[in-house]
């Protein structure tokens, strides 16, 4: 069993100024603000240094009327934080895929799904960075992992790996326009950051929802996965950010990414820069727009000029439409969705993709439908959907349960009251057809 090679991560990359500039295309809800608003050069900043938050959403967004907030600071912080988290995940995934990394690097959760250094590392990193960005507020986070494994007597080596991964990324935070801690975090700090994510959500107040590595199975297989961060206020998702480090630039590659990856890894050992891939998508409620920016790669810096708007597909004819679903049939019934697809006239092969990258595919217009029908008794969790839902909606799509009702994020960590399954579509026409097909075939299904 090899352990993760983490020493190389503790990069001593010199802190550099972040030439932030939002003079991108004008829009109702866009990166904005003149160059004069650029933040100060960011090194290992001292606590208390001001940061010029620049996201703006005026005119048509929440900030435009009614006195509601525009979520400028939250949106910007969330995108930057997810970019950092993507870097951490890429490094862990590369390590896992190295020939000498053994299964000792992958651990098992109670439900026997895999968990790695990346899950805890992202949770600690995001928790630390959000708490730092909003240090005047009481930051509440709902997230999947707890610290039990790491705090146990067998968890010492694992905890060391997590601490190294977290520090290796936090030292580079200035490259993303965020602050690094003044000193490396110690094991105790990392555990505390993980423990801080103990909110259980609910109908009132504000909390962040984080899935540190969504689609862990895809992650350990070198395939698709996502980092999902959303902000919920009084039960409503107000913003969502999805980091998709392996999202290929060519949509065709989504379909056979894993096979392609394996083939490529035989030819050359995989590295994050092996091919042109990876993006972060984001949107906030009421904005009517969703955005995507490329991942910041090793020697790059976050640049808002690179953001571009994304929109759902305009295809409404089922014959040309493509539907996405989980790779694992344990997570969603492939036979039920095949029946639905047949009855509404979908002809393309299903696009089976791990994680919330399926939401990203709909938002980006690379597919038209996402369906998930879990086995009876399985309760969907809010962190598996919150960010994806708001991004699809703002990109022009529709997301509901199979009864046509909006997903309810106000009832704790589960999507309580979910009717049968989840259906996300690029447009209302396809959505109506799928709902009709579900009603017509549900009673004869074995779900
Ligand atoms: N039996 C089950 N039925 C439905 N969903 C499940 C499941 N077991 C796990 N999941 C959820 O499905 C997610 C993966 O989605 P997908 O199958 O689309 O890749 C998992 O996220 P994690 O990988 O973050 O645990 C988990 O939350
Ligand atoms: Mg998940």
C-alpha cells in the first residue's frame, strides 16, 4: 500500500498579487467594477486586511430592486474558494492514480462508499477560507464529513496527509485572491475546521452547504467528480458554485471519459494538465444568468476576464435530446429511465456521468435532461443538489421532483418530501413530457 505523496504539495510558491479586474462583457449580472477597485496585492495577508469584493449583480438581480442583497461578497468568495478546492482535489486524484498509490489511500464510509484525503482536505480548506472571508459573521456550514475517522487513534497518518494537503493549498490562496493563514495549520486547526461544518440546515437563517467531493466513486476511478458549494438563506438556495475539475472541453469526451483516461494513463502518467479540462460554474438566484470560468492551473492565476456565460440547450425535440443519469445503477434505476426515455421518444444513448457534473452538463447545454430515481427508502441530501439546481435554473432550465414540485432545501440535511425522483431539463416542454411519462409508468415500475 503506498501512501499519498503529499510532500510536494507544500509548495512555497511566493505569494503574488492578484490582478483582479472585472471589465468583462457588460451584463445584468456580471463581473463588474473598474480596475480602480482591484484588491490590494495579496501575500500572506495579515488578519484584518480589507479585501475589495467585486462581484456585482445590479439591475436585474437580487441587488436590483426591493432592497434585497446582491450577494456580491458571497458569490466572489465562493468561486475563489471552490477554485482552491479544485486544486486540492486534482492533486489528490493525481496521487491516487499514480501506479504506486495503493488502496490504503481510499477509505470506506459507513455506507461503504469511498472517502479520501480530498474529502476531509476540501472540507477543512473551504471551512477555513469561508470563516476567514466572513470573519465578522457566524459562518454555518452543512457538509458531509465529520472528524471521527481522523480523530481516532488509527487516523494519525491519515490526518497528517490531510493537514499537508490543506496547507499545500492554503499557502497558494493568494493566487486565487484569498488570504493564506499566517502560519501553516496544525492538526488541531484542521480538525476544528472540519468540525465547524456541523450545521444541520433548516428553514431559517443562512448556511453554506458543501459536498467536498461529490461522486467519490468517479473521483477514485480517475473520472468525473465535483466540488459543490451553495448558500441557503431561509430555506432557499441563493447561490451555487460547482467545481468540475475533469469536465472536458469537448462534450463528447464526457461519454467515454473514463475509458479515454485509462488509455491515456497507460501512455503517459496522468497529471492535472494532461489535457484541456476543468471549469467552475456559478450562478445566483434571480440573476437570470449563469457563468463558467476555467480552472486555474498550476502557474496561472484566477482571472475573471475568462468567465463566460453559459446557457441551457435550445433543443426541445426528444429525438435530438440527450439525458444524463448516474453511472451506478445502485444510485438510480437505469431500467426505469430507459422506459421513460423510450416513451418520450429519446433516441440518444444516455450520458452516464458521476456526480453533479450531470447538472453542469445541463447548464452548459451539453445535454438536455437529467433524471435520478433512487431506490425506495433512499433520502437525497441537500449537498448533492443545491448548487446544481440554482445553476441550471439561472442558465434557463427547470428542476423539480417527479411530481413537478421544487426541491425543498428548508428541512434539514435531507430533501424531505421529495416525490419519487429528480428531473432537471433544459426547457419546460421536455420537462412536462418526462413528468407525464413518469406518471404513466410509475405504478407498473418496481421502484
Ligand atoms: N443508494 C443511493 N441512491 C442514490 N444516491 C446515492 C446512493 N448512495 C449514494 N448516493 C449519492 O449519490 C452521489 C453520487 O452521485 P452519482 O451516482 O450521480 O455519481 C453520492 O455522492 P458522494 O459521492 O458525494 O457520496 C451520494 O450522495
Ligand atoms: Mg455527493
